[in-house]
């Protein structure tokens, strides 16, 4: 009987310790150890909505790097404001500054963007803006799609600048 009580007590202690290990603080950050899960989720939802609205494809940083390394024939367009272009430029990129929202697009910006894209509507186009949350690239991708450019790819990650 004494042996059963000791076994029960030890089992209870081990179970308690195990359950405490499963507890997760305040419960708000269930999987992101750095506490940024909510920010990541917001960015992911924003990206999904923008991609659905614009009906364009995405390319990863690895995918773009591979395309650049393989000298793939494409147009790489940076949509960041002109004063920051040289700091964020990816190798072989051209500049076509765009606003954060389509409603703010000026005729001269649209014209410069179209000139940058050229006449070949079948050519691969990658549009980016210096950082993941920047919406300028979305304006460019949506504009390219509206102009019946078949391959418009929005780039949402960073590469080493060059």
C-alpha cells in the first residue's frame, strides 16, 4: 500500500511538471518564439489579398536569385522613390518609381513605368520595392496586369543589393 502511494505521488509530480512544460506564457504567441507571430500573420494576409486582387504570381528570393544567376531574360523593376534607388537596387534592375496606391498614380509615373516595361508583353517582369511591406510593387504588378502583360511577378523578399 505504501509503495502504491509513493508511485502515485511520483506519478502526480511528473505529470504536473510535464503539464507545466506545455504551458505557453500568456498564450498570445503560440509558435513564434520572438513574439512576432501576429505581425507575420498580418503581413501574410495582406500579401494574399494583394496577390488575389492583382491576379499576379509571386517569386521567392531564391527563385529570383537563380533567375539572375542564370542570366534569364527578364525586366527587373524597382518601384522605390528615386532618391533611394541606388541604395536598394538589385543587379541589373531599372527604376520606375510608383506611389503606394493606384489612386495616387500620376500620368507621368504611368508613362515612365510603361516605357520601362517595353513593348514585349510576353517577357518575364519582376517588380519589387526594397522591403516586404512596400505596396509600390503591388501598384506596378496590378498596372502591368491591366495592360495585358502576360508575365507579371511580384517579388516580396530581399536580395543582396548590387
